[in-house]
C-alpha cells in the first residue's frame, strides 16, 4: 500500500455552518450513490438525455432482481424517475434532484 504524501492544507476559509436539513439531504443522496452499480446506472441514464426503455440489468451486468433493488434505492432518493407506459417502463435521471446533489457537494 502506498503512502500518501504529506500535504499542507493552508489557511482555512471560514464557511457558514451547514444547514441540518441540507446535511441530511446530502447524506441521503450520497447513500443512494454508495454502490458502483448505482453510479453506473446514473452515468448511463444521464448520457441518454432522454427516457430509457431498455433493460437496466444489461447496463450494469447484474441479475434483474439485483438491478431492480438498485433502481429502487435511486428512485427512493429522487435521483431516478420511472414511469410505466403500456408494458414497459421509462427510466431517466431527475435533473432537479441531480442539480441539488451538485449544489450540496459543491458547498462542502
């Protein structure tokens, strides 16, 4: 295991303390992305730019039931939207939630 170099942090910039609700929201969003398969799903769907109607199991290379659980976590966090149209489901990234995630991460 390689050792990280010693780095001087320099002067600290004073920032306003994080709002408790924002901290909790960031934690929820980060937890939703805390698995490589979910990150891969988000990346793939973000690149699509529109609703995706294919098999998400094919995207991550996992069993459909496992993929379904990952999709469920992403949907519960609000990062992923899914709507049923006839006999298939459309999946897409929720741009509003993704913007919130980006804003909260940038505020760290």
